[in-house]
C-alpha cells in the first residue's frame, strides 16, 4: 500500500513483521533479487563525469555472481565469520563486491579514505581487522602511500587485497599493472593479492564456505566518532541491514508505478546512506544504481554535469546533503530534460528553509528530508513521497520501528513520554537498532529501559506533532555537522587541552550558509598564561589529523560559561555564534538592528529574535540560508 500518513504505517503494522518472512541476511536478500530480476540492470559505473556516457553495467545475475566470487575469494584467504575485513576504497563496483561479498564471509568495516594514515591504522587496529582491501598504487592518488607508511601499526592484518583501476582506465592499465608489481615486490612479510585475479578463480554459483548466516550474526562495523582516544565502532547485524532496507521501501514505494527506478549514487560507500539507500534498498526493489565516479559528488565536474547525467540516465531519485543542493543551485537545469526526477532525499544535516524552497522552485524536484543514524542502521524516518512533505520536518517513522520523544530525569532515566509538540529526547526501538559499540565503554547511557523494553537514546532533541511528523530541535550529543560530515567536538577539544596555556576549551558549530556548520573553538586561558588565536590554530593544525575538524576560528574568552555543576554550557556559545553571524550579515547590508536576542525555545530550539524599522526582505532572504530559526518582533 502507499504511505501517505501515520495511519497508513499503522495499517501496515497490522500484519506482524514475522509474517513477512524477511531474508535472514544480506547475501540471501541479494540472491532473491537476482532470481527475481536476473537480466535487469542492477549497477552501472562511469569513471569520468566528463565522459559519463562511457559506462560498464552489471545485470542482477552478474552483480550477484561477482558478489559470490568476492565472498569465495575472501574465504580462500582464510576469512571466517568472526574475522573483520576493513576496506578503504573510493566508490567502485569492487567496493560493492567487497561489502556484500565480505558480509557473506565475515564482518565488513567501512573506513573513510579521506582520513589520515595514522587515523585509519588506529581504527583497523581497534577492530582487529585481518584483511585490508584498498586501492592498488595509482598515479596521483595518495591512498596506498599513506597506508603503506602505517602497515606496521596494523598488527592483525595478514593480507592486503588490492583493487586495481585497470579495468576502467583503458590505455593507462599497463602503467597501473607495472606500479602494482613493483610495489608488491618491495613489501615483505605481508601477503598482497589482487581482488579481480582472485575472483576469476572462484565459482559464482554458491558459497564455498557453505555458511548459513543467521539474522543476529554481525555483518558490519561502522566508525561513528572517537577520532581521538578510543575509536567508537558500531556493530550491526544482518537482520538490522535487511530490515532497514526493506522497511524503507514501504515508505518510498509508490505502488501505481511498478517500473524500475534509476537511482544515482554520489554519496560515499563508506557511509550508511551510500550502502543502504542507494545500494541494498534499491536492489530489494529491483531498481538500477548509477554509481558516478570514484569520488562521487566530489568527483571533478560531477556537480557541473549533474543535470546532463540525470537526462542521459533518466535518473528518478538521488540522495544528498545540503551542500550538494547548494552546489546544484549554481548549475542551470533548464537546458536539460530532468522530468524523470521524482524526488531527492536530503539527510545527514539540517537543510536551510530558503535553500529547500528555492531548489524545489527552480528545479521542480521535490525534496524529502529524513533522519537516521548509524546506530539505527541508516533511516529511521522520512517525509513520505506519496504524502505531505513538511519543510523542516524529518517525516514519519519507519513501519515496524518505534520512535518517540521522551522526558528524562536529572539522572538520565526515563520519566515519561513527551506530550504532543513537547520537546524531549528522541528514542527508537526496532529490528534496525544495532547491538551496541565494539568497546563496551561506549555503551554507557546508550540504552533506556521503558516498561521492560530497551530503547536507543539517539542523543537528539525533538518533538512529534499531532499527525505523527517528527521535528528536530537540537542535538544533545553535540556533534558538529559540516556538509554532512560528523565532527566529534572532542577531536578538537582534547588536543587544545594539551596546550600548556589552555585551561578550558569547547568546540561548537558556527552557522554557515554553505556547509551548514563550521567548527570553531572557544578557549579560556590559564591564569598568567598567554597565547593567540593564530598560535592555537597552528598548534591544532599539527595535532588534528581529520582535515574537516580543523576549526575555522579560535575564540579567546575570559570566562567559559558553565552549569551549576561546573560543566561547560555549550548552548551559550552556540547563541554567541548565531548572534555573530546575524551581525555580520547586517553589517554587509548596512543594516542596524534595534534589538537582537538568541533564546532557547522549548519547541523550536535556538531562536534568534530580531527587530528592525525598515524593509527586512533582503535580510530575511540572507538569514533564510541558515538552519537556525528567526523570529521578527
């Protein structure tokens, strides 16, 4: 049935989930799709946005065959169900072979290839991965050199599996083969093999292991934070992934349109959205994934040629973060026929209302905002494509997954359910909720018991309206979201606390019209100590490996705002950042406000209240680019 409102979700749930006989694991789920649509296109890849017509395509039967070959290749390398396969790869077909073939053999760990080598090594070491899958030596790509320099820091790695770009680069292929052979001979005491070569030797019809995978068995590890100190690694199982992908289809499906969709994937495959929404979910529906360049949306000229790509491949939907939509607004869609586009999905960060409206008005493409987290596998709620989209809302919850706002007491224990439109902590419970973090120390305060049932504390603040739509009002977990990239404030604060002049440090997000937020750090110096913003920024440049986490500014402050128990009160700092941005915009427009105050609103989160005697249209348009709420007095 088509979902238009909460009542439709409840109607779906009248049939118990057990009656739907979901596949017990991702491998069986993909096998089922391969049997149902063997000759339909499943995956298309193009290397270069300037030559997007040049492509390679896999049918469902071919894709499943390569996934099976990859699984058997890992099995031949000695991987068992408890072994971890870490991959550090760009977006390639082989990345999908590794993910789903790896899950059929062991546990797959996705790692961001943009991280520094030392950071990657720390994550691999923490997960005790035994196999590393990464890109073979490739000209002008620094991935292998930065990993090679830290191989000694990955003591459990016994095999490195190289993915070679040769099948996609034409005349450059002999050069790549030469580089790989030369490098391979220089590495001692470590087995290095080529994924494609291994796969060619494997059967494509069955798993050599004979493994029968149960739904509760671990399938994947995802890194969700902890860029300093102990890495925070989420453990998910096969049942989590199959259910989440399957449940999303019930919100996304429009039964009157049975024709297969073309889905563009530009988000990275080390991210849950890239894997689940523009991967497994798409294939459970019999749709066609278009994988655009190894760098996805970051690829050269992908955004520039995006509307041409939509026209050529008749794209029906895509997922992106607010910065992508801001970039697409700079590209003229009028010369191209993009009528195939039904909607686009936005997640990972709040979207400014003005950008939302302008994009829909300019392109005619409907945006569906959603919400999810790694600990909930991927998606937990979304505005239904066949129902009402409420701007600023994260939509309706998934069927068969419970979600609500609750009120906690001072000890963080459950007190009661929040009332309609009352702000509380968002909690979820269902088959998509993960089992916990790899290191038990990170599970403290994660679970909330309500009437004997275990709920996941998302750390986000929000409310539910009378029609069942959820609205986020703040983040209790304090993450800074820069262009969809989650930054743990501790990754900035902990290095600052190592500086001899720093007494206290707090990192918060500065509102930004393009990236959503940029990290800034407030610093209180020790008595009789001296330092400067320039010196502290230079200090952090040496101590923060994650480039996105480098603060845009250091704010020296006489006295850090603290709570009654001495904890830094970050909302006060966030209020200062909002005020600063508003005053900067006013200065650029030569506008003198009569009053400005940023307050904490119980329903809307942080709200900027302004008054000005004059035409406010220009300033309103400027401030609408930001995600904070503005109220004119």
